[in-house]
C-alpha cells in the first residue's frame, strides 16, 4: 500500500462488538461516484469485542480507538480520515472531546458521533432517523438546522427499553409482579430461571444485581424471552409488545422536538433478528406516526462510518 493512497477508516463501536472497516481510494467528487466506487478497495474488515471502551473518558477512548486502528490495519498502512460511531457517546460535547483527543493522536481528520448516527448514511440517505435496538436502544436525528437530537440510550439499569438488556429486565419485573399476585410460574419463569441458572423466580433479583456488566450479561438472555413467547407465555408476549411500543416512542419523541421522521432506519442485533419485536415496533409506529417509514438496514452500520470518513477533507 503506497503511503499516498487515501485510506478511510470507519468504526462502529457497539455495546458488545466493534466493527472496523477501512477502504482505500479517492473520495468521490461531483459526478464521480461511479468511478470512485469502482476504485474503492478494501483494506481491512475487523470485528472484536468492545471490552475496554470507556466513552466517558475521552483520552482513554481515543487511545482505545487508535490501538484498534493499529491492530486492524496492515503493517505500514495509515488512515487519512477516521469516522467513529460510538456506543454511549451521548452528547455532542462528549463526542467532540473524543474526536479532539483522537485527532491529536492520529493527526488526520476525525469525526466521532453516536453509533445510531451511522444508520442514515449507511442506508444511503441524507436525512432521517436512526433507531438502534441491540443490546441497548437509542434513536437519533437532526433538526432542520443540523443540530443532533438523541433520545433513549440510558443504559440497562434505568433505560434501553426494547433492547435485549431492557427486555430481560422488564421480563424479570413482570415475573416478580406475577409472583406477588400468587400466579403460578409460566413458560417465561421456566425459561428465565434456567437462563440465569437459579432455582426460582425470587432468586432472579440477586442474579441480575450480581452482573458486573449488566448490558451484556442481561442482554445475552433475551432469546429466552422470545422463546417463552413462542411457548405461549402471555407475560413474555406482553413484555415484547411493550418493548416495541417503547421503541416507537423514541421516534415520537424526536418528532415532538422537530426532527423530520419520514424515514426511520432500523438496526440492531435484537429488533432485526426477532420478528415479534420488529412487528410490535412497526405496528406501534404506524399507529403513532402514520407518515413514518421504517426501513430495516440491510448493510452493516459500519458502512455509515466509512461513508462519513470518506466525506471528511
């Protein structure tokens, strides 16, 4: 790889996994997109766990990203532009602090945004809402003036409704309420106690509280909620329906703040893998905002990061 070859690096830092993709080739100019696409060449496509990502410590986060780039790119290759979509990058100030620290380390144009902001460019759109429901849940859009508005994404303990960790938390709460009413255990109780390897519903509390990383540790048990719904559990079906409504409410909040919501690009390892949740979301969205069009993302979100990196000058 020649040192003069432009290399755009896009990074999608998720709650569980991180995806880096690097492409070489000139940035497209007006009327040159077809030529530019033809000249694009893959340099790296690298997936690793997000362990160690600390977005609330900008210096640490930038060092983590720089080390990832060094690890993923071939020897001698250096990025000429880097764009990052970061899980738990919750405010423009936080993103800018990470961007500044990363630019200091790399000395090239850098951009850092929340991970949900990758979805709209990944879908090839200039505007719209990005909605992520994977381990957590968050939605983001831009006001007509360009300012970013993000809603949701408050973590497994207090928020992230409709994400895998939030679904497990709400399933446990539904089971505790049923236990308090004296209802007999149903399929959800059987599935969730088995998943957490505890003997009975009351023991779920200690199991959840012992998690050192609640988002990841709770979220990996979400398939048990969907399996219980398929087994016929009314509790599980209600939890899923409420999760879908919670995701739709994120879009409603953005619309209420003046964000255009005509196109809603949807991604995430939970909502696109579990048809019951996606259907609950689209039904609730159609009821609340009939003009909003849900668009499942068919390419990896990291494509949006690469597109943003290629747009940097």
